[in-house]
C-alpha cells in the first residue's frame, strides 16, 4: 500500500504541467477542490489512502497537506506560477522517490538521522532535480540556457537535505517551504553580476579567508566549538567573505562572539541546574548552520544581485535574530529571576523550552540593537534600517518562543531547526 501511495504522490505531480496554461484563479480553485476531495471523498473511494498514523487527524495527514501546500504556494506567489510548478515537481518526484528508494534499497543510514538513508537522499536529489529541470524547461517562454536550470537544481538539493532533518514535521511542509524559498531568493541572481563579483576578488580576499580559517581554529582551541563546528564555521565564513566581503565577515564574527560570551555567562550556575549547553557550551556544525546558514545564503544572493540591498538586510537581520536569541536565552538561564512560558504565561523553571524572562528579554533587545548597529557601521544596511532589524529580530524571537513551547517541546522539531526557522523569520520580517 505504501508503494501505491507514493506512486500516487509522484503521479499527481504531473498536474503541475498545467500551471503553464492555467490562470491564477483557475489554479487556486482546482487546488481548493483537491483539498476537499482528498479530505472527504478520497478516503471513501480508497480506504487505505490514510496511513494508520493518520487516522483521526484528517487535516494534518499527508494526503491532505499535499494539496494544502500547493494552495499555499499559489497564494504566496500569485505572479510566479512557474515557481509553484517547479516546487511542486520537487515535492512530487524528489520526496516520493526518496521514500520508495529509502524503503526498498538498502544503503547506509545518514550520520545526522539514522532513520534516513544515503540512497533516499541521492534519489531525492537525482529525481527532484530532473523533475525540476524538466518543468522549468516546459514553463520557459523561449529556449532556456544552462543558467536557468541552476536554481531548480539548487532547490532540489537543499530541499533534499531538509527532508533528512531529524524532525517529525510532515515532508509536505518542509520540502515545499525550502524549495520555494530557494527558488524565490535565486530569482534575482544574474550570472554576469555573480561572475564579475567573483572576478573582483584579489589577494586581500585570500588573506581574509586565511584569517577566517585561523579564527575558526582559535575557536576550537578556546573550546567554544567542536572540530566539526570549526570546519563548518570556516566554510560559512568563507561564503560570507566571498559574498559580502569584510563587512559580512565582521558581522558574522560579532554574532559568534556575542553568542559565545553569552554562553559563558553564569556557566557554573547553568551546569548545577542542568540547563547548560551540551558539550560544555561548545558549538557543533548544527549550531553553526542553524544560526548562520540563512545569513550565508543571503551573502551568496547578494554577490549575484545587481541590487544587493535587500539581501544584505536579510543577512544582518538573520544574524541579529540568531545572536540576540542566543543572548536572551543564555542570560535568562543565568540571571532570570522569574521565567514565564509564552503560550500560557505560567511561571516555569529557567531553561524551559519556549520560556522568557525580563532579564533575558532586555539582553536580547540590547544585543539585537548592538548587532544591527554593527551592520550599519559595516555598511551593510543604512542607519534607518537599524530599527527595522531590531523589530524584526525580536518579533521573530517571540514567534520562536511559541514554536519552542509547542512543536519543539512535543519533539516535532529539534532546537537547531527552531533556531534556523527563527533566523529565517527575522530575515523575512525585515525584508
């Protein structure tokens, strides 16, 4: 039955081909009909369409979330039905084939998620990329060049890795969210601009990259990061340098220093209370990607954009959000006198997922102001955008607290995933 379910999942993706000729109202109407059909009619026609785990939760089952995801994409991108079609193709072919291959072809499990396999990830990337490239060709108004396929393939690769995250959130949410975000952000890239930007780098850039490696090594020596965390941080730092130069790298280092110092605040007290960071506060690769991955992607987009202002705003907002959230959390755990749970406003113990304190909140606001100010000083944003970044960072942190108190507390999301979402929300709100 699972094989049949996945074949249907893949086959329905063929309807994405219609988006080339449908109007937006027609597409929205058909997606709405599909939601109602899958929720109320399909279970009677095919009783086995719902998994045992989906019984009793009609609206959160995969068979219903699938068309809901398509409708959400249509509402978000009414003028980009080509983007919706490509995302749909990645969801259908990539996610469907990953499940089939992962379940029926024995390959090694992934080191970050033992329930997912190398074969499943490879299948997602191969079939998702092929479907994305094919529908991009189908949607193109003229003969496409090679560059046109870069974004669809990048979206399939990153969505494939997102599908392997050790979370229980349905793939019909995570895969299209990541794929659509990648496609939308890359729509402003121009190959000529990116090529000219990279060609402009000289010896100074090489020296800065070398310094970046030395700083990562020093972080490992100072026991602030693990070996894997240092390597990941060095790679992210290199992307920041190549994408946004010394300004972006300065912003990255400032965020890292703020987070590291906050982690050390009241460390003994946190250890005694059992709420200190794992590994003695040393940050691993997951921490690095969660807190700085969005900013690194924004730096890459800025490098290929003729007008990088919006990408630089996203970069600063993402780092300010991640840094201030860490500061607020660590200061709250160390010095917070009274801690409340955001969802209920009940008093809870310090370190409770989704909880806030006055001391931590003030520290978070001040740190977001400091990091936003550094972004303006470095020339990444204007001084008038500083208040925008502060507001976006703290608004995202409030939402992150709610997500932490609900989805993370229930085991649906990991802390790293919540932190990644938090920085992405900060960037999105600011933009």
